[in-house]
């Protein structure tokens, strides 16, 4: 293998393909282009900020936080369930107004069960007997069927 270089000097890299001066010019030109683009953009934005006002915001929700419609996500479901159970137990174990204007109250559940045992549940009045058509009733209290099986002649 030939270890000789065309120039006759021994070097660790190839010099004829890379031109450092043109690479430096390109880098400097790129840097200047970026700086000029940035300066022009800044000048344009500053100009329009002074000259044109933007007016009201595009959306009314930008300034006020609106809650989403119900049901909302629960952040602490265990605590929410405990709070709900406490409210329900309080409603079952205390006296309070349901509708003060109509005079409706609620009483503790234990007392309500005792009152039901004492007084019983309200019942509907018995239905009046339908007007009879003269047909005799059978022995078990059901009306007899005329002309059929069972009570015939």
C-alpha cells in the first residue's frame, strides 16, 4: 500500500475537500440571517402592538372559569360518600321542616316506625258493592255464571 500523499507532506486529515473559509462564511451568513429575521419580527410585533388594539377577548370563558355541567367528577369519592351518609343519617335521626308553609315536618325514623305500629297504616275505604242484577251468588262469594258449567239447571 502506498503511504505517500500527493503533496508529499504527511498529515492526519484530508485538506483538499474541506474549505474552512467557505464554511466560516456560510456560518456567519446563517447567523446574520437569523439575527436580522429575529429583529424584523420583533419590530413588526412591537409596531402592531402599538398601532392596533386587539379588542375584547375571543371567548368569554377566558376570564371566568365556568364549571362543567353536572355530574362532575369526584376528586375525593370516599369523603363525599361519608359526607352523604352523615347527611342522610342526620335526616333520619332528627326533627325538621320539609315545607314550613304547608306545615310538613319530618321525624326520626325510629319514632315514625313506632307510630306506624301504634296507629297502623292508612287504608282505602272499602269499595261500594256494585249494583246487583238479581243474580244469586255462589257459596264462595263469587257471582254465579249463568248459562255455563257449574250452576246450571
